[in-house]
C-alpha cells in the first residue's frame, strides 16, 4: 500500500502515544514494587504466658504462608513477619531470666534464613535478664529483631512485663565454647553467682552444689557432679536452615535437694547449609577419635574419622586425594605434595551418622612429613557435588629442657603438677588444665610464690593439639 502524506504525518503521534503508554505501565509497576507488603509493614507481636516452669511453649500450628514468590533478580527479599512473641512470666525479679520465644515467617519462602536477636542475645528462645536501675528503679525492655536472607529485618519491642524490686539469692550463668577439632561438639560450664550483700541485708544462704542436671533441646538429660559437660549439638533442622537454634538448661542441686536453674541460648551458623545455598556444594564433615593425634610406641599415628554430612540421601565418593605437608627448614617448608589415591575403605557416606574410616600416619617412614590431608570429592544422590577434607597430623615433640621454656608462674606450675597427679599423665595440655580448672580441681591449691619453678612449656608446634606441659627432670 502506498503511503499518503496524511498517513505519514500521523505515524510519529502513534509512535509517541505507544511510548507514553509503555512508560506509564513501567512507572506503575515500579511504584507497586516500592509499596511495602501489608503484613510486613506492621508485624504483630502478642504475649501469651507459659505454664510455670515451662522452658519452651507448646508447639503452635504454623501460620499459613503464601505460596513462595521469589523476588525479581537483584531485589531484596521481603521482610519477615513476626507472628507471635511469647513471654514466659508476666513478672520477674530484677536479674531473673524470662524466656522469650519468637514465632515468625517470611512471605517469599525464605524461612530457612530466619535468625533472631533480643537485645544483646541471639536465638529464637532467649532467657532474657533485665535489671532495675538502683537509683530510681527504672528499667528498659529490649527490642526483638528478626532477620531473613541478606539480613533484611523487622524490629518490634519485647511485649511488656513487670520487673519487680527484688533479686534472686543466686544466679547460674551457662557459658559455652566449641571444642577444638570438632564441628558439633561443645563444652558447657555452669557458674554460680551469689547476690552481692548490701548494707542491712542478710547474706544469701550457703549453697554447695553436688549435682548438675543438663537438658539440651529435646534430648535426654545428662547428670554430672562437676559444673562442666560436653555435648554434641546436631540440631534437628541442620539440613534445612542457615542457623540452628538451641536452648541449654542446667538444674543445680545441693545435698538438701534445693535447686537453682540457669539457661542459655545458642544460635549457630550452619556452614553446611551456607555452602549449599551459596555454592551448591554438599559439605562432607569429619570427627576424629581421639580428638587429638597420639603417637603410638611404634611411631604411628592412628585415628578413626567419622565422615558425615547434613544433606538428604547418601553421598558417593568419586575421588580421594592425599596432600602431604612437610616440616620446614631454614629455607622454609617445601610446597605440599598432592597424590590421587584409589579410594578409602568406604565408597559411600550415608545420611545421618555417616561412616567411620581408620587412617594411619607412619612418622618413621615419612620423617619430613608434618601432616597428611585427605581431600574428598563425591556426588549426592541427586547429583550435587560434594567436598570435604580431614587431616592426620604429627603430634608435637615431647617437651625437654632443650626445646622448652621454664614455667615462671607459680600458680600455673602448681596447676600443672596437680593435673599430672589427677590424670596420671606424664604430660598435660592446656585443654586438660582448662577443664580441671572449670571443674574446681584447683580451688584448694595453696601457691608458694617462693618455690623454685622446675617445669617448662613445650613450644607451639603448629598442630591443633595444644601445648604439652610437664615437670620433672625431663623438663
């Protein structure tokens, strides 16, 4: 069809009109993207008292979650929605803990990334302590913040409860630390603190602990006669969330049956989930027995490693490589040597507890080798790559006068001697001394600052075994 002058003159207007319509649609879409979700903009926090003595509230039915609607590429996820905040007790004494439990979800399916803070504490269930101001009796309840992916968060105040003008006779603080050479093993320590005696007040009644009953989430209790316990925190949701949530409780009893209780919350980053979420890699983990390498009389280090993972289904090993690290010389250590090996005694790592494999390192046959690292590659049941490593190492040399430095601190020297007596070992490590100290085994030591130090400390050897400490003629 031949265009007339009139037809050609109308074309620019039609084109401009189409452009304006397209720009209007785009602008409307952008404005709609900037509007906050109705639920997320005003999260609701509700208070429901728990039954007396109840650590965790009864499980509630999860709030309906809309179908996952992942945001467009590059945009931030939607803020979390706080469904409920449960407060254990409507009133407490100053310094008495009150368990705060948070229920939340996300509208866009990012629940696996949820993590929580209440004031300075972290976790989904936090025993919160609030103290009254001595001057005017005032106090301030902290805020609850719930985070999701990329740390997008929402913050609301803790529902109000009353902090009375009274204080418990004593408190139990539960401290924790991750054990060395372990991913899931933790040590917990219960520390009793008596209320400070103020003028005109009676001193707290004496309390001598004889028994500690520990509770970890939903597992069976453990009883100890010392304030220290070791426990493995696996977490029932370890495969499906960026953080695992744990509530630790200890009931401390004296000989008359009187009890004081302490609680602590742990919110742990799940590195296995993080590796899969960010890299698509299934992480193979290893736990060694014994925890630190021990040199047998024949010069061989023998360890059993439990290989496991937190993914669904078994992982089939496809490649195993050993990497030898050499001891240094005056010119520095030579580069590591990497050699492919056919396999380990196992070819598959099942879901759950995994499988055990025994390895050895003959230090006499390989005098220049410092450590042998096993690098593992494999495939999960649904085809995801799996990676992991573990190492068997040469223990540090036994301390001698030539390779060690004398202990000059009389208190440390007395602890070393007591530790050797209690453990019936020629040498003890920093780990041994720390554990015995927390168990109160050195409480009655009388330090003579005039005694002549006769003990030495082994030099750090680069292994994770800790320093060896001993005393006697060999030092």
